[in-house]
C-alpha cells in the first residue's frame, strides 16, 4: 500500500504477506534536514501504529557531500551496519554514460 496512513502520518509503503508479516518502507532524501531525527524516531512510531514487524529505510543521495552527511548521521546513531538501511547512489557525476560505455 502506498502512503499507508495509520494515524501518525503516512509511511511511504506498507508491504504485507498476510496479517502477520507486515513491513514498512520509508524513503528519505539525504538532504532532508530532519533525517537524523527521522531515523531515530519516526519509523518506530510507524511500525507500532501499523503493527508492522520490520521496516526498511531507503536514503537517496545525489552528491558526495550528501553521502558524507549520511555516513556521519549513521555513525552518530551507531547504525553504520544496520541492514534495514539502504543507501541509493543517485549521483550523475560518477557513472559512465550509457551511450559512451
């Protein structure tokens, strides 16, 4: 379910396989000024409100500076190796052009 709203605001996606296996997917931009607070608090609130058993946080970054910021936040929160956090590299400057490859 996209933008599933269970009372505390919408989670980006809610995925379920039956009533006992529910997961939330939260997508965030690395430039989000509330990213650290959201990683610390928001998903747990959504999980509780929707009775989800787990969640995945997807963070999209568009520059090396944003990646460095995300790495710093994850380090402060001691979540550098958290498998529920997925980083997506959306930089344009570090990939070969499809027409030139």
